[in-house]
C-alpha cells in the first residue's frame, strides 16, 4: 500500500545539541534537493523569538554544514518555533493550532530518553498523533524494561507502521555498503565463516570528549550510547546469513537471528573506562561512574561463527576519530614462507568513518633473491564519506513512509538483552588518560587474537596493531 507522505515536520528538542549539529544542516540540505516543501515546527523549552530561532539555525548550518543563501531563505520562511514545557498540555494545544491543515505530520523526538513518554502522551491527548508518524531518537530506552515500556507507550499512540526508531548508523553509506559488499560478491561467502576467519574487531574511536553533552552522557555512557545500537547493528551486518531478498523485513529478520544467537555478554568479557577529566565536564557528577570507554568480547553461537571472537571497542578522548572493522583471516595452515609474518596477513579492513574504505590485506614477495615478503592492501573502494548525511536520508525516508533504514523493535529488545549484564557497575571502571587508547585491561581482553588494530587518521595509512 502506498503511504501518504508527511505534510509537516515537527521536531522536539529544537534548541538542543542534536538539532544544532545535525538537524538544521539536514533540513537545509533537504530543501536544496527539493525534498522538504512543508511547514517545519521546532519545539523547545527555551523562550526564543522566531528571529532568534532562525539565527540559531543559521549558526548551526554555518558551523556544521554549508550555508546556501537560497535554501536557507526558504528554510527560514518555513520554520516556526514553539516554546513550551513538555509536561504542559498547552504546548500540544498550541502545536495543534500551528499544524493547521496538515493532516499527516511527522513528529521527531530529538530529546533525552527520559522525556519520550511525556511527549508521546501529550501528543496523543491533543489529537496530534492522528494519521501521523513519529521518529524516536536513540537510545531506545535505558535497558530492556524501559525499552518495553517506551514501546508500549508508542503503540498506544501510533500505529506500528508509523513508528520509526532511528539509528543513524544504519543510514551511513559505508554501513549500507557492508551489506552490499557481503552479498553482492561470490568470493566472500565461502570464506566468511569459522573455517577461515580468526576474529573480527570493530573500533569506534573519537578524539573528542562529551562536547557539552555531559548531562545527557551521564544518563547513558558508552554502552548505551553506541554499543547497544550502532556497533551491534554493524556486528549484525557482518555476521548475518544472507537475507531471503533485499526487502527491509528480510534483512531485519536475518539481523535478528544474529542477536538471538548471542549470549548476554559476561562482565568478565568486558572492560569499562573513563577518561581523566570527564568528571570536571559541565553536567557530570564529580564522582561519576559512567563509562566513556568500553571494550568487550562477543560470541555468536551458530554454525557460521562458533568459536570466532567478535570484539568491540568504543571510546571518547582516544587518539583520533575513526570507526573501523577488521576481519582477520586464519594464517595459512602450512606456512611455506616467512611463517612469523603470515599470522594476521590476510584480512578485510572496512572503514566506516569519517571516510569510507574497503580493503583486503595480503602478502607479496619483495623483489630479490630471498623468498621474503611484505604486506600490501588491495583497495576495493574508497570514497570521502557520506554524500547525504544519515539524518537527511532518514528524515526523507520517514516522510515517505519507508522504514528500511530504521531499527525494528524486536532487534532493539534483543540488543538490550545482550548488553544487560554490563549495565550499571557490574564491570570495574578503570581510568585512562585522555588521548590514549583506553585502559590497559582492554589490551588483555584481545591479546589472544593478536591485539587491537588501531585505525590511523590518514586515508593512505594501513593502521597498526596496538
Ligand atoms: C551518536 C552518539 O549516536 O553517535 C555520539 O550519541 C557519537 O556520542 C555519535 O559521537 C557518532 O556518530 P558519527 O556519525 O559522528 O560517527
């Protein structure tokens, strides 16, 4: 059935950090492509005039996008600002009045998770949910129980098909390419399993701290912020069996099977860290036990992956910003030449950000009399990054009613089950120096697999093991 397109874009959290860094630039980009010809209503708790709001949008796009005078002019004309308390029914009555003739609004909740339910109920009481869609920011809940409660609250206000759970990683071009690369090439499938793959690791390194988002970060920490969602979704794409076809539910079913084959992570298989200086950030408790770094090992108990460790490492204030996957193949069973170097010589390296790359590691002989070699990388693809930002793409999809790049509820629930044993203080928190690769214990976790592969910052580099 063809879904009607949304005819108004409403976003809560309009004066927040996410709006400043991502939403305004995405809205201008959509207008530039002719994809957003509808009223745009921002709602926030600050008392701003329309001029102040437009000027905030201007600063946001200048700092986090590329200002286009024509498109910005149109955006300013379409933008409206509504200030209000999310607990007060008057806010939603005012929204209803502003929506005027719009009959299929899209509401985007770009607000901290603890406020979701208030807003959903307010929208529902005021009749703003009728024929409307909703996008809910991540993390979807704080744990399994709160995710279930949030889902129930959503289902009371919206039809299942109208709920869009955002995970912007799913809309990243290199993440999409991971799915494509795996299933569009016949040479991969025969080796993409326990017989040929020794280990898989993913590092999501960020060289910055919490950038003024201290109070938000205090309520999440690295495991809720990026492991339960972004990084487990990447694991699912790396590990899934081939979907029946390319339809969204076939792909989601295949990913869900991966989560179902994982045991909850045991605290002994995880390391939590906090960078020195985090506790002095605005909004952070002086005795905070929230992790800004997490490293863990996962096992997937199915025929393809039994015995192959999957490692995940994510952290703030690491030496650089890069997200990279390293799939290490087993060493040749009978090394004929320079056997010491043959371990870890064959691999796939998939860079997800900030630039994108897929390469294969191999060894070739060095010219000369000796049968000695050197590592080389065969480049399959390199491109500078996303042409369309993930947010632009996801807003466009939600407006058109296309759920393919949004997370399905069952996989969110399954992902919470996997990380549940790590939530809270079950794993010791170790301090690490800012601009280092995290606590030393993270290295012990992966020692048996040859250590972490540390991504490098230049596009020409090969990375190194740390
Ligand atoms: C967000 C997290 O979901 O993803 C942030 O809340 C993180 O803490 C960000 O910095 C990283 O996204 P990207 O697209 O910049 O890699």
